[in-house]
């Protein structure tokens, strides 16, 4: 009976600054005892995360240049770092049938780590729900990376895509209130 319960458990993963922030802000909306994992490249930033128990730092990237110029190099370094953390990640995901991944897409970690992990989860037979937040339109390099990476995700992944530009569409709300609204919309979408 215990294995069946674990198999039905949903694990939530926040990747990169945006994904970790969404998960931490919404953790109170999840059932008590839900496994949550924060993944980012900066261990110092992860240490500031208060409500997420499992934290996996990725290697600091050793690259320079624009997002598209160093994309393949970043992808290789992130894959190497994921491989180094894979045992810890597997222990958290053992026997789990469904994974919800949250990330801002357009940044190096949010784009590549999310792509690599989601596609690996699909290969392992897990159901994957992916929440992506697209950058503001004025963030040209990030927007270019989104257009490059987005088609590379497996079509077996159920995607929920949110746009930062929608945050500024209501002039009556502060940015904090707008982000809080988006977080609530994300968790509402995942329920239904």
C-alpha cells in the first residue's frame, strides 16, 4: 500500500530563480508533506530559500557571451551538473509517477536544466506538468533563447505557459500583487 501511495505522489520542482520563487510562494497551497525540490546554479541563493527542504545546486556556469552564443556550451555544463546531482534527485523522485516542474524560460538555468530534466523524466515514464514563465518582451536575448529552446521539449509534456508581460496589463496592481496573482493562477491551473 505504501508503494502505491508514493507512486501517486506528485513532486514539485522549481528550477532557476523564477521557478524556485514560484514554488516557494505557492508552497502553502500544496498538501502538507508534499515533496518540493529547488534547483538553481547558486548554492548561496538556495540557502536563502526558507520553505523548500530539498535543494540541489548546479555548477556555476563558466561561460560568457549572449544567450544563443553560449547555449550549447551551457547545455553541456548543465547536463554535467545534473548528472552529478542525479543520485540525490533520484532519491527524492523514487517511485513518483508525476512531476510538476516550474521555471522561468529564457535564462540559462531555467531553459536548459528544465529542458534536460523534463525530457529525462518523460523517458523514465513519469507524467510531467511543466509551468513556464516567459520573459518580458523587452528582454530580447531571453526571448531569443525561448524561441530556440521551447520546440525542443517533448510533446508528451503538459505545458502551462504564462507571460511576464501580462503582469503589467492591470495598472491597478503593484508588481508584487501581480506576481502573487500569477502564482495563484499557476496553482489553480495545476489543480484543474
